[in-house]
C-alpha cells in the first residue's frame, strides 16, 4: 500500500465505498453494521500477523456483511497501531489486528494501562517460533549458534520482528536463558523483513515464525535450524521434519512452549451488543474453510478464545513475559512489573481474577 492510499484510508473512510449491509440488531449503536470497518494491523505487509489478520478480515466480512478495510501501521512492536486505534471512538468501526495481546507494552514503556483492561481481545490463531539461516551459513545446528555466541558474546546477530516480540522472547528463553550465550538482537518491523535480513546478509540467524520462513525453506533459500517444539514438526512440502529446539537445547522448554498469538481487538468500552456481535462473528470466521486453508498452508493454527477466557490468557501472558524480561535485565525494560501490579507467573492462579475485574461478555 502506498503512503497516499494509507492516508486516504486512515483519513476517515469516506462514504464512497461499496459495502454489503445487514440491518443492525435492535439496540446497536446507530449506523453500526452499515458502514465499513477499518482493521488496523500492527505489523508490516507480508508477515505472519498481516497474513492471518487480513485472512480473518475476509472471513469476517462474510459473517458481518460489512466491508472491512485492512491497513498496516507498523512500528514500536505494535504500539503505533495500538495508539492509533485507541485514539478513535469506541464505535466498533475501528478494530485492532495484532499479536501477543500487547503483553510487553507496559514493562517496555509503550503504555500505562493493562492491555486486557483496555481491549476485548478475540484470539484467532497461533504460530510457532523458528530459527533459520542462509543455505551457505557455517551454522549447521542450533548448538553451533550457541557455541559461537558463547565464544564471542554479542558477535552473532539475530534478526527479529522487534525487541519484545514473541520471536525475540523465544530467543531469550531458548538460546540465552541458562546457556550463557549472548547475541546481538536486530529488530525489524515484522517477521517478513526479519527473515529477508538473513538472505541479504544483514543478520546471521533469523528468529521469526516458521510461517514466515516456510516458503523460503521449501525453495531452499533458508535452512531451518529448529522450531520451538519438543518433537519434530512434519511440514507439507518439506522432505525432513523440522528439528525441535529441545534436541540441542533441552532447557528451552522449561517455561513451556512459547507460541505466537494473533487476535483482533475492540476498545473495551465499545457498546457490549457490538462486542457480542463481533465476538460471535469472529468465532464463526475462525472456522471458515478459506481462513483455515490459508493458515494450514503457512503452518499456522486456527484457535478461538473470547470474553473472560481471552482476558485471562492475555493477563497470564503479560505476567510471564513481563517477569521474564525483568529477570533477564533487558536494557529495553523501563518498568518493574511489581510496580505495575503484575503478578509473577507462580502467583497468577491465586491472583486471577483481580477484585475489580469485570468481563465485557
């Protein structure tokens, strides 16, 4: 999308769009269900988040009968898009499409509010972290990468979708935590450009989603080193199953198997009837055969969670990530999770739900 076309879309979504319409349910905000909805995506075009959210938007159009325009607003690990949608009225006409429930925003200083208190997230799918190299790389395994990083701390460059992204987090857990290896983490505006960085010689290793590497793996342009699994992963179009991270780094799965999460979000103070309507439509859209086919082709997995179930998962993920980053003493961490009232993972079950928590649905 060109800058001009992006500005045209974000300037106001004029009335000139041809749309499919359904009569709004009684009690819904006036006009909702008749006007286009703008779905603002947190990362750049072509990456995993863009692929899954755009595909979901197409399936959601069928359910709502409303034109949905997807636009990209990458930057600051999703906070640019988040702040943009947050600035818009809670009318149901603006939706956030992103990843990871904004779980690292508070500790990294990108926001003051608990994401699960600001947004009603609707989970639509998951993905698996992976590490890959160029075909001619000297690294033949993940063990080779770790050995080199221990011998020369900071010399090995690993690209990712941004400091704080799930791919960066997976590298901290799998390759640094407990191994003594230290890498230079090179952020990009999405997993797709992070993968291209390896092909262009800008990084030694890419940490992105297997879905963002899979076409390059199939064509022989990227050689996979490992996926964040404890068993080999069979992938259509790839001769040998992909290697589980546990083969070379058994300690990697001690915190559990990290995975990417994709969700759409409405501002939490949106009319509850609109939230319910969107909730039900998204749940059906996740089962849409066209949506499922897109995900399967990219080694991604459809999964729906909404309402209080999504709130709890979003709060748990924030707890795990915030304390991991704090305990790792990451330079980019600006705030102590304890000062933000974020419980440690071991205390989460007793803490949830907090006394002032109110589910939207």
